[in-house]
C-alpha cells in the first residue's frame, strides 16, 4: 500500500511486514515469519494498517485467516474472524466504516462470497456488522468506497459481474450489461475500476474475451468508451488526472501505462519486453467462436504461422498446437506473448482456447465446468482442433496439444480419451486428482468438489477422470516438464505418468528444473523448455532438427 509518501509491503523472503518512508530505509513492523499479511489499507487516523492476516503459528494443516490491524508500533488487533477466508478490507473515506469480503469452504470466491460492513468504534474495533450482499451463489468482488462515502462493488447476481452501488440500504445496478466488470479472485489487490470523482468511475470490462476501457457516470449510468490500443486491461489505479493500467494487445506486450481519461493520451511507464521482434515475425490472432460438443459454442484465439522470411509449400497445411490455459477458472487473452510467437514464427499455428469454465464470458459459461473438469475443457480443445482442420487451417495429421497445471490435465485427458492429437506437452500438469487433493493448500483444498464431485462421490469420479489410471489408453508421444520445487502440483504427478509410459513403451521425455516451482520464472528455464519442446515435436514428426538446438532424450521413440 502507498499513502502520503509511505509504502507498506510484505517481504516474500521472511513474510514480515515493513514500512518505508520516502527516501528512507525499510522499518520492520512485525516479528513472526509464520504470520503473513496482504491487501493493506492505511488507517492513519488510528496509526495502523488494516490487512488480511494468515496465521501459521499453530502448525495445523491449514492457517487461520482473519482481518487485523497492525499498529505502526507493531501491535496487532484482530478485527474480524470466524470465516475461512477474507479479502478486500476497505475503509470508508471518513474512517467510520469498514467493508470486507468473506467466504467459507467448500466455496471458491467465484462461486459465492459475502460483502459485510461494520462501524469502526472509538477504540478502533468493529461494531454492528451487517451483510450487504452476496451468499452461497453470488460472487462479489472489489468493494470500493466512492469519494462521498458510498459503497460500490461488483456482483454476478445477474449472471455477469456488473457494478452496483449500496445506498440507503438498497443495492442499485449501475450499468446492466452482458459483460464482465470483475474477475475471479485468485490473488489480492486486483482492480477493474476506480473513482475519478464522486460522479465518475473509470472501469475496464470484458466482452467476448476482449477488454475495453470506459468512463461510467455513477448517477446517469452512461458508459462512455475511452479509446486505447489495448485488448487486455487490468490492475486499474484511478486518480482525477490519470488512470494507471497494466495492459497489452496482440502487438503490445504487457506494459504499465498512464492514460488520460479525458483525451485517451497514453504514457508508457514500463514495458515487460523492451525490444520486440520485427512485425514480420508476429502473428496477430483472430478471436473465433466455434461449435463444440452437445450443441455448445467455445471461444479461442487463432494464430496463423507468420514469418516474413518463409512461405509454406504449395498445398501444405501447418501443424497446430492447441493450448489449454491453467486455472482452470482462468482466461486466455490476446496480449502479445513471445512464447506463442516462438511457435508461430517457426511454422506452427496456435489455438489458445477459452474452454467452457473460463472467466470473461459470464457466470453460465464459467459454471459449465462445474462437475465437468476433464470433460468440457477437453471437448472444447478437441473441437477446436477439428474445427481448424475442417476449415483447412491446420494439418489433421499434425495436431498437438500443450498445457500447464490445470491445462496439463486437459492435455493428458485429451490424449488418453480422444484420438485427435498426435503428441502433447505437459508442464507441471495434474495427472492424479486424488493426489492433488491430498497435497492441496488451503485456498484450493475444496476446489475439486466444485470441479469434479463432492467428496461422497469423489473416489469413482476421480479415478474416471485421472489420466494416471488410464495410461493404457495413452499411445501418443508425450513430453513432461516439471519444477522440482513445485508445491501446488508436486513432481510425483509427472513422475508417475513418465514411469507408466516408459513401461508401456510409449515415446516419452521428461525434463526437470531445479529451483523452479509452479510456473517457470527463470529466463533460462523458459528458453530450455521451449527449445526442448520444439525438438520433441520435430523428432516425433520425423523432421530435421536445426543446429544449435539441445539434445532431448526421448525414450521408446523409433529411430
């Protein structure tokens, strides 16, 4: 949090809370490394910081979550407790009220949350807590106070995450629209709107997988577009003069920028990639909607192979890589990613799928994955590959699939239960759902009850959906990548699959990375894995491997 020249932050190395004044050195505020803090709100009038607290002191399987106040002198007071999870404590402008979100197992926050408000007493403790909105089947996110002290929030009560105002005990819809003004609460501090004044909100919303920026009148409820070059816009921070965004487009890698909401003028503060390749090597995707199983439609971004120095032979169709995103309650975007361009610049087409269950397309689409993880996502990836092959945009004999984490389960299931893809790559993918439950952290410890089945029916369904129990059906070559420090999907998940494929004499490669966890962070790791995956595909298709690429050991692959 930043306020009046002071920055408060949690230090990942020791999980402790620090304060630093402008030009000064960090000052330690807390002592226990087994207590962690997030989602900070300065309360200067009471000389304290309000935060979500995660207490690991008892050494139990799961920590205890609360909302607390940490005095600038280090003293702590628990303000709210009793629920499994808390998020987004927000203090009113006059300091007299505190709003917060909470929810309990087995719900995930995109299933159902509650928005509460309480008065702040003279002693700083909370009194007269009351429920404003939310429940078992209503997802609330991003409560914010307007400058004149009215509580606003995003709810999916209409089937779409839309903006609402709470005034005089009544909830008012600000801009009913089949669009998403919020997103799944995977991490703290996300922001898709903010106040330019008490009468104007600047917001971003998602329609058909594409973000837009707009100004919203809080009283007239008129939504006025603000032109930008972006198709993904998030993490808004709004002031009367400017809007800070983290944003990108098919030709712009993620960047931090300031936008003048009056003129749309843009100032780039920082870029995730300093120097981009020549546009002659960049593939610009098109957003597609295509038919899937049981009369459903699915969504994806299709990237055609693009390289100004090469052209296909007459009649040649490109190999296709289908990507299933992680989450699985996540979303593929069209923002420029060099990892995608790595493939398209080398002659591969790419289909980045927003399968049923993805966010960004409304609650009913998100809930398609309820009880159907490993089915709906797989069907939509299979249908997407077939669709492009039928359209003459991909070689039906060279269809590939790759995915990470939850997308790894999609990859493994597509290869085990369908005969469409010729090979696949799993990055720290899930292969054993029961094992994932056993190793899960608190936040996701009941996620599979939503995605697959309640615990009473879990055993049979878990076995049916877990690729590790269907290795006899896996006949296609596979390559696995695994971080050895992964605590979310432990290495055992990949290792069991590799051993089973070895025993079945199926071509398999396994590459591990020391010092990497769930998601590869080091540049060397990204380069190593992409190049190894390319070599793997070239050898599977019997194509020459260019000089300079690494050797990859593929067991059971005929010479």
